[in-house]
């Protein structure tokens, strides 16, 4: 078999599983691992996109296909030899499914008992009330079943980079530690920054706002800004979809002061608390157009009080 046939025939996650590597977390099509091609790390930053069957190591800033990974893993640049090592005794790989472990967050007292696809209409109705379709929710989120104070609950879950889970339901907002940012790598040349995952989901419901060739950074709290340097320092334009409040303005000001090519999009939903608030008030395309016209007339500048210095 040649390299092209290898890459088309074998799954990266199955190859890694055969060699004893298990994902630290799974989010949709993305399997996150503690990197196996460099020094040990404390947080999983090695991603495998199972839909594309490609990998990317965020710390190294490199990625590729199965053969590329095997060359690094075997520390061998002889492609023919690497192909032999891949196929020797491994006539078939079967993708591995991860087991959800019961997890306890001591700080919040929450205990996740299981995770899975959305099965409860209550959660879908909650998302609908926030303007989010089931299709968008299923693409990026999952159902979390958890225990709190001896009682069972269900919530919308959104995983962060460290494997922690942001959880939301009606009148409830929390996080299962560890707390961290979430990053979605689409191999784009732009970066879109959101304060919370509900705003990120709202973005996908607002086609007039969407930007092509973009990666996505969700802070999950402005307190996590210190964890974002590696993403904000990358080349390309950064588009900020932050809240129209003091924390959002100060965060935008900090990013604009420390990084180049920053575009503040808050003017697109001026008068609204955040992007989700704008969505719930303007869920139809025709209702969104006045905001777009405003941006075209005034340009994507931040409100004046967002430009304060520290």
C-alpha cells in the first residue's frame, strides 16, 4: 500500500488506540489527546478530526495525516519503512469509542454521571428559547446528566480545551472543572472570539454575521483571558464578539492594546447585552439587516467606552 491508500484506509484514532493512546475527551468529531509526539503536557492539546481523518498538535503548530503522524511517532522519516510499521500485523483498525467516567467537581459539588446526545425535549426547548436550533446544538454540544445535592439533573454541555464541561439549563449556569477556554480549529486564517458558548452557538444562527475561513475561541469567562495568548498572537485578523458590559469592554480593550489586527464587532449588536440577546430579539434575517447596515455605515469600531486603557 502507498501513503495515499494508508491515509484513506486507516483511522487515526484506531491507530492510536492500537498503540495504547486514548483520548482525554471527545467533542463531536474531535478527539483530544495528551500529545504523544513531544514532552508530556498537563492539558490535552493534540486533536484528531475524525471526519477529516487529520490531526493537529496545537503546541507544535503542526498537523497532517496518518502517515505524517506515524513518521513523528516512530521518529522515522523513511515513508516506506513507516508504512511497513503501520501495516505490519495491523490488517484492520476499528475506531475506538471512549467511555464516559463519572466525574466529581469538588468545588461546585456537581457530579457528572453520563454524557451523550440530546434525548430530553426539555433541553431542546430551552435552547429554542435562546434562539438555538437543535441542529446547531447537536453539532457542538451534548447532554450532561449530573447529580447535585443528591438530586439528578440534565443540562446542555460544552467541553473546554482541558476536558472540563460548561453546563447550562434554565436558571442554571456552572462548570465542571477544570475551567479553560474552548478552541475550534478549522485551519482558518482568522480568529473569532466569543465570551461564552451560547454566543458562539448564536453566531451560527445569524448568517449575516458569519465570516469565512475562521477558527473559534470561546473564553467561557473573561477570567480565562490569560490562557489565550497562543491563539491571539497567531497571524490573521481577530474578530471580537464580546458582551456589551464592563467586563466585555475591558477585555476588548486589553486585546486591542496587546495584539494587532483586532476588529470589535460589538457595534453589530449595540443596545443588546450580548450576541445571544441580539439573536432572541432578531431571529429572522430581515430583522438582522438593520444591524448590518449600521456596521457598513459606521465600520466595525467598538463603543467609545470599550477603548479605555489599563
